C-alpha cells in the first residue's frame, strides 16, 4: 500500500467516523497490518450495509467478549449519538439466550421473518433475536450448525 492510498484510506475513515480510530494508529508503521486493519474497517464497518443502529448494537453486544472496554465504549457512544438511551444500551448486556427453549424461540422468530420477507429494522423482537443469535454464534461457533439447519 503506497503513501497515497494510506492517505486516501485514512481520509475516508476520518470522513465517515469523524476521527481516526486509536486502535489503527499504532499499525501505521507496519504496512501489512495497517492495510489489513484499514480494509477490515472499510469493508466490515464503514461500508457495511446493516442499518447504523443495528450495526452499533451488534458491536456493543459482541465487544463485551473481547475483554477490551475500548470497543464497548466507542460503540456505546456511537449508539448514544444515534439517539439510543443509556438504559437501552445497558440492556444490551442481558440480551442473550439462556436456554435451549429461548434459542429455539429466537430461531423460530428468524424463520418467520425469512418466510415473510420485507422490512425488519423496526421490529424490536426480531432485532433482539438477531442480536442474541449473533452472540451465540460468535461465542460458540459449533452451535452455528444448529442455526444453519433450522
């Protein structure tokens, strides 16, 4: 990655996020690591087609498993700027399935939405099921086979 591309990528990230993420800055000295982080940031986050609020909620839910508060704080702040209350953000911490029955219920909600099609962004029950199933798949990849077969 040459200097011009470094500058363009950095400019695009700053334009979209309003700042340059602190976790990328140390990688500037290592071309390959920097390139990888920038590509991941651009493709998986900035140019991600998921609705902004859902994407941030997903990052908050999953970031608690990293053991690094930085990501949880950053994405929680972004949620606040998108109009989500602190109470709603804190509630994301407890939105995970605790039993096989809850997992089955979430999968049924997702299946019904799949059959119905159409808009899903305004359905809070569906959003909770998506977040809980995403968390389950993230934490226990072997369980994704259950989700794929349903």
